[in-house]
C-alpha cells in the first residue's frame, strides 16, 4: 500500500492540473495554485514534479498515447462515412479533454521544446491519416480530386479540426463548458470538417454524407 501512495498522489496532481489548465488556461496556473488546490505543501508537489513544465509534459505523455491509438486506423477495410463521422466525434472529445494544449498551444510551444517537436509530429500524423482516407475514397471512385487537391484538403481538415474548439471558445467564452454548448461544439466540428470533403464526394458516399448532414442540421435548428 505504501508503494502505491506516491503514484496515486502523482495521478491526482495530474488530474487536478489538467482540470485547472482546461478551465483557466495553463499560463494562469502556478504550482502554488495547484498545491493549494491539492491541499498539500509546495514541497510535497515538488517531490512528484520538478516544476510546472514537468506536470505539463507528464499530462502530454498521456494525451500522446491516447491520440496515437486513435490515429492507428484499422487496416483491411474502407471506413464508411458514418465511421468517419464517429471517428471525428471521438477525436473532438479527446481534444476537448485536453483542450488547454490546443487553446494555449502557441504559448506552450514557445517555451517547451518537447511539445514543439511532438506536436509537429502529431499534426503530421493527422494529415497522413486524412490523406490515406481521401486516397482510399479516390480509389473507390467515391472522391474525385487531384493529388494536389487531396493534399490541400487533408491539411485544411486537420487545421479546422485542431482549432475548432478554440474558435468556439472565442464565440462563447462564458458558456464554453456548459454541457449543451460542448455537445453542439463537438457535433458542429464534425460537420464543418466533413463539409470540406463535400465538393469532392461522389456516388453513395456523397448520398450518405448528405443524409448525415441533414440529420445534424435538423438537430441543430
């Protein structure tokens, strides 16, 4: 039991820090605030983490593990438009759980070399996954686009997906964390990202997308 206690405290510090970073922004939270909220001494906090960047990097390790698993799409079958919509929704939920990374990204990257390198890899991996999806649809004659158009489309979809929740925060900062607002932000993000594909879709895939879009638009009225 005694051997597990430090780990439980460490995990609690990470969970609390994540909540505070998400709610108030990482630049506005200090180790003193975290220790006060934990009701422990700063010295006890520093026993588990050297400084705030150490906490941020530890949270990022967990985030990177989760997003790496998500970006490993199943092999051997073509995803349907319903699969892509569902996948995007799960991705937005993950971004929401770790939203401070995206909302405070410029500040974090300017002073944290680890995040600078790894986030670049994450964005590159996201673009590769989207590009493979588009190329698969193209091979199935469900998407009509040139290689240059697929490159641009893949990048644009990743950019919109990555910064959509930050955009929603700008529109509605005071009610940003309310459940109804969050659900609308996640659903509208899926719609906006997939809408970028709309001009290039053909056949049954186009029909399927339009059906999903109609259902979404009815719910959002």
